């Protein structure tokens, strides 16, 4: 990422290209699904989610350009790191998961520190571990329960359909959010 200048326009372009890419990846996942390629479809649906997370993060940075110099918020090395880190993007995708029991308890108090701790411990970290295992299982032969298994033996149609539905929802939410963020900046 040499000679990249962090400006509102560059970040806006990255945000728009990321959401478009998420839609393209989703469509390619649908082609694979329609042709019975369940494990690979799952992989692409999840990659669309990661691309939405990237667009969301870029949208947040872009929206801050309405009131501050964004080159002071993040440097190009940090930006590249967050754009390429699967764990960072998956921590965003984990927000789409249902609340855990610990999170529901923390919401009743209201104990916001407890809620954040419960989210990280019972949702975010387990989600990242699980999704990384599923991503690998969707592409590579691996050992599961003492036997070699192919991707189509691990990734079921139900697992793939759940990821597809999450992806549809996340693309819709991300498009809405970044359009709202663009309006904020345009009106500032």
C-alpha cells in the first residue's frame, strides 16, 4: 500500500468499491449454490460478510471526515492492517450473532462493561474461532473426529443457507449505513 494518501475521497471510493465487491461475491456464491457447490458457496457468502465489514469500517472513517481530518485518525499502515485482518473483520460480523445468555443478563442490569465483556467472551471470540474453522473446512480437506473429511462432508446446506441469509442481511444493512454516512458528509 505504497503512496496511499488518506483522504475522504479515497476512503469513500474504498467504501463504495467494497460494498460493490460484497454484492459481486454474494452473486458468485449464489451461482455456486445453484450448481450444488455448497461448501464453496458458504465460503463466498462469508467473504461477502467480511467485505461488508470492511465497507462498514471505511464508512465510519469516511463519516468522521465531516468534522475532522481523517488522516489524523488512522495512518496508511493501520488502515491496511484493518483491511486485511480476517479477525478484525470477523469481529464486526460477530455482531450479527444472537445475544448470548451472559449478554442478555448484562443488558438487564444495565451493566455496559459487563455487556462488552460478555460479548467478547461469549460471542465474538467463539464466533471468530468457529468461522475460521468453517472457512478452512469449506476449502480444505482436514481431520475431523479422527477422520479425513472433505469440505462437502463438513459444510451442510443448513450451514451454507445460514451464512447466505446473514450475508443478505449484512449487505442490506451496510448499503443503508454507508448511504446514510455519505449524506452526513455531504450535508456537513
